[in-house]
């Protein structure tokens, strides 16, 4: 069975913060599979089953971030799962917002949740998927506990769906292939200027139907007015 752990903090006040993006990814996977909320056990909320020919356990530690390793160690012990069956999904402010970075192993990289897991397991040899939340403008703690801004929220579902796809790729194809397929992924570029809707006519220029907007409303130009320059008052 593949164990997918999404890192976050418990409590409604943290639900939509950047630090909880790992929770968002495992919740997305549970929704795809049509699974419920699961059950609380071993300091985590766990749901498991078979989905698209994959045996998965989706785990949300209910400890705070800096004690995530307690829950991960207990889940692995209960499932008798080796480290190569574990993937941890977490946020990363060293990555631009929306970028993904999957690795088969590595250090904590300054992330308190990963640091706790490495400490409890005594090893760095487990896969991790980092989801970019953007560089902090000021303090790192304030940044990770902040909510996404309006522009980010508009595209966040696409980021979460892509991260969930990367998790499925890891479970099916392994860390190396999933990294090759997903580490280059990025959000689609916004439409070019020429693809956007044409701007409304300016107050000084009539539209294609000969209608000019004025401060008092819309006025259709008479044939004698078209092609002429409006006179200045008193001219």
C-alpha cells in the first residue's frame, strides 16, 4: 500500500493557509476516489482504499506541523510499510507559487514538518512532493500561515489538481518517472493581449456603429458629425 501524507495544521483557523496545501492535495485525492473523511487514529485522520488499481492510504496528521513525524511513524508502523512506500506532500516557499518539485529523498530544506518526520524515522530516504507557495515578502512564519491572495485563489484549484496528478504518477510509476513528468509543470500563461475582448470605445472615439459615449450617455452621431473634430467651447 502506498502511504500519502499531506502536511498541515489542525484547526479551522489554519484550513485555508499556505502551510496546509498538503492537506488540500490529499483531500483532492479523497474526493476523486469518492471516499469519506476517514477515521482518526494514530494522531492522524486516515482514509484508505483501492482507486484506479492503486492501493492508497491518505493521511492528514492531526498534530501541529512541527510534530508531524509522530503521526507518520505510527502510520508506517501500523501498515508495516517501508519508506519507499511513503510520499509526503508539503508547502515550499522557496518555490514560485504553483510550481511542483518531487524528489525521491532529501533534507528537510528548512521545513519543520519534514524535519520532524526525518527525526522520528531516522532517515531522509522517503519521497516528498513540494508545492510552491511563493517567496515570503517579510517573515517566513507569517507568510506560511497567511491565506492565498485573490489572484492565487483563482488558480489554486488547478495547482492542487496538478499536485494530485503528480501523486498518482508517483504511486503508479515511481518517484523518478513522476519527477520527470511533473517537475517542469507550471500554470498556463494568461491569454495574450490580442486574445482578450476588445476595449470599449473611448469617450472621444465612436464605436463601429457610430455611437459615441459622452458624460451624459450614448449619442449616435449624425452623418455630418462623423469624421469631424469636435469644436472646443467658444471656438
